C-alpha cells in the first residue's frame, strides 16, 4: 500500500482522487521537476507524465523532463501508472521516441521487474514499431526475452503480440515462437488460435490456388486444435468453420449443412462475452465486426451460385478488419491492417472493384455491348480459378 509523503504528492494525489481533469496550472514544470526523482517511482508517475506533456511546448528544460520520464519507464513498479505513462507518451505529438524506445527496451530486459510490466513494455515497443518498422527488432527481442516466462497471463498476451509482428511487420520466426508457446498449458488455447490466424494470413498472401487451399486447411486445423482444448473457445470454433469452408470452396461446392447455425451461435457468443484483457483493447477488433462472417459465408451454403473470387476478396477484407490493430501515436488514432496479400487476393480485389463499379450510376457510360463484354470477362476471370 502506497502513501503520499511530500506536500506535492499529497496535492497531486488529492487532485487525482477528485476525479476531475487536473489543473495544469496548479502543477507547473518547476514544481514537478523539483521532486521528479521521487514522483516517477510512485503510482503518480502516469499523472506526472501527463502533466509534463500537456505543457511540453512551454518547458524550459526538455532534456531533464525527458530524462525523468525515461527513469520512470525503467524503474516504476506500478503497472497501472506505467501503462498510463506510456499511453500518454504515445498520444503526445512532440516527444522524441528514440530515448523512450531505449528505456522500454531496458525495462523489457529487466529480470528484476514484474512480468506484468515487462509485457507492457514489449507491447509498447510493438505499437511503436507499427509506426516505425525499423524498431521491429526491439519488439522481437522483447518477445524472445519473455517466451519462457512462468506466467500464463503474460504468455497469453505474448501470443497476440507475436502474431502482430508476423502479420504486420513480416517476422517469419513468429511461427516458431508461437509453436513453442503451444507447449505452455496456460496459453495453449491462445497460441493455437494465433497460429490459425497466421495461416489464414498466409492463405490471403498465397501466390497460387494450391498454396491458398493448403494454408486455409492448416488454419482450420489449428483453430480446431484450440477449440478441442476448451469448450469456451467460441472464437476458435467460428474461425475453424470459416477457414474450413473457405478451403472446401476452393475444392468443391459441397458445404457442411449446419455451417451458418453454428457460426452464428459462436459469433454472437464472441461478441457478447469476449472482452479484451486489461491493456489489450488495441489488439482486439470491433466486436460487431466478427458478426459479418455470417452473411459473408451464407452463399457457400445456399443453392445460389457465387463468384469464388468475390467471396475470397470479401473474406480478405473482413479478415483485415478483424485483425487490424489500433495505434495512437502523436495524437493520431489509426487502425493498421495486416500486410499479407498475394497475387490471387489482389486479383480478386480488382475484380470486386470492377464488379461494384458496374452497379453504380458511373457505369452508365458503357454501351449495352460494352457492359455485356465486361460482365462476360468478369465471369470468366472469376471461374478461371476452377477448383483444386
């Protein structure tokens, strides 16, 4: 249990407990920096950082202020304060992140620090790497330091961070790391789910039909393996169904009869009950997005003919949506999509764009014959994939 000691700590703690936005004018630079060495080691570190950054453009000594923040990143033992501080830093517009990255890397490597804080440091390094890919090596090093950690919660979160590094930053060895994580009983479910998503990404990055089908099949196998480990693995079950049917659609027109019923049940369960872990909301998709798999997969089960390229294109677009990660840096909130599309997927995306254009008023410039020729070419392109 922490208790304030100095007058400044009492004032800042009272302001925080009041619940209102803290008055920056009441905590000027000179007052904060007079006790920075103590403040950055307390639960007030996040509030200290927030107050400094709000007056950053008016500071007299940027160098000492940045040093104080970095010391806090390296030493603060309070997880909530640590998360508050680093989130505030990434939302700021003016901070030079080079020293911040070094401090985060040092904290991720600090074996004396709690694992809860070390995984947050690795997570922050990953977010920074999404904006500056040259920082990828710092995030990867953080993952490798924690892969043998004896903490189920930490390793479960590590699974998601590892797949982000694979899908967004091209870390191929992420697959091997996730396979190692499958051996941990506490994160076996999560590791297999992430391997399923990795293979799903590989499918959309495939260069030919055979490779795409194989990747979808491996993806379904990983999702099913995850679902077998826990009866509460609704997300694993729903994606096992999705990837299994996408693989089957490339080979045959047959479909499992209860696809939509089971998919709908699991998707609604995911939306209702799968809340993000603390500090992991940026890693989770908009919950309602996963419901979109239900109408997307409906044509496979119906007797109505469907365009296989359009189906794959729509599936890839939805995959990008549910696997996008939220990143806030320098005051801007963005969602980064996976970067794993191949020739087949891009061909389908082009076909979909033309197909959609034909349904708009702009396509009226075509003559009746021109429209007929274009539609015939689109139909040929879509069916030229054939079945494996």
